[in-house]
């Protein structure tokens, strides 16, 4: 599958949120749209332009938006915790480079992204347990974030050169369904 087709699928998922006529609720849909918009820009940077640092930075923003979507109370806590995590990782990165350990900035940024997406997973599970999302939205959110994490595990493995061809293909096997599930998780379903 070419990069253009993959990117087009992500844009399509964003458009699903734009043209949603019956949202679960308006605030949830606005945050979902914002997250999907930043996902499109991040993928533009990663898939088409090969601007990895900007792309990963934007995916950090996506996960922070999703944290707000799932739980505004935890989002306020995350606004205190995430800068501390970012600062700590930055200090470690600077110290390692100061002592002549040549550490790629992308690794540092990816570690911070890992903190963000795991916080997003925690927040989504917490929101589902509290009943914020009815069925099937709760399943769409949960499966979407789990597939997103599976994708990111394969991105990391691919970056490290572990089973490069397999992990590269698995990235898309997990990523595209994750985006589709997340994009429709803001819809209000009539199951009556």
C-alpha cells in the first residue's frame, strides 16, 4: 500500500468526525475532531514529508487531547504530571549527551510519547469504567487505543530494526483500524 493511500485513509477517518451529524455529545466530538486533525497533520509529517520529530511531537499532542476527551479531571492532573515527565526525560537526554553518549533526540521524544499514550490508555479505561461511554462507543474507544498502542510497539520495533519488514507491515495492520474505530467512537448509535 502506498504512502498516499495510507495517508488518504487517515484523512477519511478525520472526515468521518467532521461529517458526524449525531454525536455522542458535542464536547466529546470537538475533542475527537481536534485529535483526529492533529493526527492528520502528524501523519503528513511522518508519512509524506518524513519530518519525524515534528510528527512524533504532534502525536504527543494527539494523546494529550485524547486524555482531555476521556477525562477532563485527569487531564488537569496530566497537565501537572506530563511536564514533569518531559522535563525529567529532557534532563536525562541532556546529561547523556553531555557525557558523550550520542542519544538520538527522537528516542527521547518517543519515550515521552510512550508516557502520553499510556496515560491515554489509563484515562480511557477509567472513563469506560465510570460509564462515560455507552456500548458500543466504550468498545470502540478501548479497541481503538489498544490498536494504537500495538501500532506504536511495532513502530518502535521497526525503528530498532527488529523484524523490519514484518513490523513495518504490522504498523498499518494496527494503525488504520485504530483510527477508524476512534473516528466513529464519537457517533451516537441507536441500538434500539
